[in-house]
C-alpha cells in the first residue's frame, strides 16, 4: 500500500502547470541543502476517523504545503497552481484512494536575506485536508 504523501507528490508532479514552475523540486519535510529555488515542501499528520462500530477505513490527513521562490509573483503563482491541482481532487494515485482534498487557508511569509544576499525568500504556506481510504485494521 502506498502512503498518502506519495499520492499527493505524485499528483503534483503529474501536473505540468506545477512542474513547469518547480520541475520535480517537491520535497517531504525539508529541501536538501543548496536546493535551487523555486521549490515546494510538504508535511503531513494523520488521524483515523472512527465510526460508531469501529474503524471506518477513512483517514483524514492535514497537509502543509509550503512554496518558496525569489519573487512574490512567482511564489503566488506556484501556490495557486498547486491549489488548482489539489483542491477538489479525488482519485487513485500510488495505490491510495483519495476521496477528497480541501484547501483550508494560505498565508504569505517573507524571509529576510541571508548570507549577505540583498534579497530574501518569498514563501506561501497552505493547509489542506485530505480524506483517503486507509487499510482497515483487523
């Protein structure tokens, strides 16, 4: 069985509107040191949904997706392309049956310049709720 993280990454890397902007620079939890901008980082936390008669087999995961770029316009475009690729999506990817993806909110962040650079990094953090079918415990 695949993981929901793999399903989300697979969905994003299959969308040319996203890969035209970030290529395959979509990383779990942290970008590698020295990664080229722009890039995307995702992180997930899951909690099973319990039905009245036991485990329902449906899990909801809260996803954080953060976009990083050298300009505000670029980071906003990346964030919007990701939202369009995910919000409302359902389907099977990486053997995970995704029932729904809902965009909750986004916020903009500016990181101050580092290493003597004259320009900081622009960031958009977005949260999503993903409902997917998980293995039902016996």
